[in-house]
């Protein structure tokens, strides 16, 4: 199984200290750089192909290569992904937090070297799979907004809209005043419509309708159907996506 495979990897050796990350040299070998790109592609293929064990093995190999042969721009995203594996698969919260901290430090190292990459890949993984389990929900709002602005500044619109969807979900589920949730939804939803990001506009419509239901502003508060979302049509759209 995937759990047995990752336990056999002795992953505790894969968490470098802050000093080790600072001292990590760049990877220059062209064949190893090419190998890292292939493994990065293989990680996504294994995930979407429903092969979690293979994904974890390749992910671990990417991390080991970087620690052995030098720093690679994809390291931060790999560490962010593995931090969620520690937390949600192995239930090892302490090492998961350490992995997440390493991911953020690696992201800053990449920025400092002016290497082109998307911070959104790292931030989205941490925002979605790590932070809600390690920090109070109410403390995350400004953190998420900063991430949204960073992604937009880099031109990574898809990651920006992913982050803002997480932000609005967090606002709704953490008990923010519902009228304020509605105002925030209406602030970002037109952006998604204008840029034709239908998938994330769909998510915001669902969140908006949920808040309207909670405020009693629909005929039937037991179904997510009203001005901003239709439970019947939405389920078909979700299945299609």
C-alpha cells in the first residue's frame, strides 16, 4: 500500500535543517536537471492516474536527489506536498510541520536567486492541506489574501483563484459575519467571470449560495438552490469537471 511504501522510505532523513537549506548548492548537472523535470511530470501523471504509491516513490526520489545533488526550483512544491502526506497519511504532525517550514524556506531561497517559478504551486498546497490543521482559522485570512496578491503579481491567475476560493471557504466556515462573506464573494466572482475561470466561479457560487441559505434568504434552506447556485445543475457541472 501507499502507507507501507512511504514508511519504508525512512523519510525522517529527508527533512533538512534551516542551515542545510541555506547551504544547499545549486544543481547544475544537465542530465540530473532533466531527470528532475521528468520526475516532476511523473509525479503529476501518477497522481492523476490513480497510482498513489508510485507518486510517493517519485516524490521521495525528487527530494533525495535535490538533497544529494543540489537545489532545484521544484523542491519547495515537493516538500509542500510531502508535508501533507506526513500529516494526513502518516498522522505525523510534527514532521509535517517541519516539512511545511522547509517548503517555505525553499520558496524564499528560489525567490532570492531570481529563478522563475510559481509560488502558487507551493502556497496552494500549504493553504489547502497544511495550514487549516496547524493554525487557527481566524488567523489565516490576511495570510491567504497576501498569497492571492502574490499569485496575481506573478501572473499565476489559476493559483490566485484557487487561493481566494480557500480564503472564502475559510471565512464561511470560521464564522465570519455572513453579509461580509457575501460582499467578498461578489468582489472576486466578477474577476473569475471576466477571465473565464468557470471552475472557480462555480466554487464561489456554491459558497455564496451556502451563505444565503444560512441567512434564510432562499425559499428552501435545505437545498443549495437559489440566486447564485443550483444544486441540480451544479451537481451535473461538478461531475463534468
